[in-house]
């Protein structure tokens, strides 16, 4: 199937061709016809499946079909016809960028608002008129309360990565925003998983929705070379990381780490050793985050040390390696992390550094992705042999409960 066969406007097909896209992905092939038919929809799909285009293209098609409505939105500032809610600033910017790219041959105007950015600039953009508004819930609530946004003429409401919005505590804001829109609106909800919380939200906001589920997210990582290196302790992890980053085959890499403090500390250490590295985490203001991502896209940074708050918002084509310095808490976050490499058909490598106590988490990831992750050993950096939990060591003495010289504690502590 081609995009022409989906009955999209010639302007959209032309813009897609300019982006190098001629064939829709499975989520696009299933979702676009339903959305063009004005049906509500629940989509289960993760990053890398093409879900953003699956809802942006029908939104742009709706605007192309009604140019007089576009003109009306220009005459009344702050009255969008399409609203996309996203959980993070990075994702909101990514969605807005795609709306601009795909709508480059249409008269539609896209505005993106999010926390951490100056209000005067956003106020000016809203006052000039908006057709597609992409927003994070908290900042949109601010603009609604100040009377700068009016959702009474909204035609389409999209909740992107709704599971993450619920995890971040935005459910009340999302519900209040939906209440400010017409009951006749079309509603689309995309989520990586559809659990009880998502089901309750969908039942409250959607009418007789079409259900679209694409499992390509689990098979997609198979195209990425995955491996794990076991480490005895934290210092062993650092030595492994230093060895990995010395590889000249790495064009650009993201190192995922658990906490904001550790991200800053590791980025500082890497810079001190001559690496072009920087941190990216939730405590940075918007100007710092934007500047860091721009530096990465321009090739001025080789290594980005990031926390999970950034894992779904980073879209840099040149990332060849993803390194999990700390394993994620959820298996699905592993998929989002490694999906930052191997973009647009390029090859990618994902390396995880794990303690022996992380084997249970690794098994969960393997079950979730349906692929085994082979353990590899670097000569000179081999982990010490692992004793059986609670069993005797080679000396015949019981395994100590305190940390040994490498810092590894026996299980059962």
C-alpha cells in the first residue's frame, strides 16, 4: 500500500515524498483510514512504529478538506482545531516538528507550548492564530486559566503516550482539558500499553473507539545488535564504559543512567577525560535542554548521558550506540531507550552493563522483547566467577554477606 491509496491530499503525499516516505507503516495503514472516517481510536504502539504520522496526517487532511475553517481559526486567536497532548517537552517538540514537515505544502499553522519556555513568545504565537496546538498538560492548563486558549471549537483531541502522562500525574489536567472541548470532538489515544488506568481514561473520553494494536515495537529491537556485559561493582562498570567509549566505531552514543545527579557526575567525568559529553535530565531548564539536543544533532557532542525522562524525546539520526549504564526499572523503557539507535533503517548497537543481581531484570526484558541478550566479555575486564547464591565458594567457606574487595554483595543480604 502507498500513501496515495490512503486517499491523502496531494500536498501531504508530496511532503511525505520529500521526507523519503512512500509506504505507510502498519500502525499508519490501520489507523489513518479509521481517523479519516472520523472514528475515535485507541492505538497501542511505541516509539519507532510511526505513530505520530498516524494521527498527524489525518489531522492535516481534515484541515486541508476545510480551508474556510483554517481561516476562521486565524481570525480568532488561540482557538485550535486540533490539540495534541504530550507528556514531555521533547516529545511535544518532536510532534510539532513532524506536523510542520508533513504540512509544509498546506496553510495550516502549528504552535507548540510547554513548561520552561517564556510565556511572551508562546502568547505571541497563540495570538497569531493556531490550527494545530501541541502542548504539555501543565502549561496548557496555565494558558487556559489565563484565557489565552479557547478549546470550544476543537475538532480533534489526541493523547500521545497517555500511559506516560498518567505515570507523571497528569490525569486531572487531561480530564480538565477534555472537559473544555466540545462533546462532538473526535478523540484519539495512543499508549505503549493499555492497562486498567488507560482503559478507565479511554472509557471516560472516547466514544465507541476503534482499537488498533501494533506489536512491531517488540520485534523492532531485533534489528539492533544487543549485548550485555556483567560487572562486579560500580567501578567495574566505569572501566567497561571507558573501554566502550574508546571504540572509534561509535559515531554518537547515549548513556542511560538512573538518576539526575549521576547523569551530571558521569558527564563531568567524561568531559574531564576528553570526551565531548553532556548530561540531559529533568532538572535542566528548557534553554539548556534545547541547546544540548541541538549540539547533539549538529555533531558537536559524541556522548549524551541521559535519564529516562529523555528516553522518548530524543530523535537524533546519528546515534550509533545506546549504553545502559543502569538497567531501566520497566522492560518497556528498555525498548524506548534502545530505539534511539538504529533509526531510519540504519544499524545500531545496544549495550547493557549489569550486575549479577540484575539477571532477573534481564530475563524480564528478554521476555518482553522476545529476544535473548547474549553476554559478552572484554579481555582484561572479565567479571569474577559468580558463586551460587547462598552456596559455598571454591574455598569451601560460606559466601560472606558483606561486600568483598570488588564491592559485590552475595545474594540473600
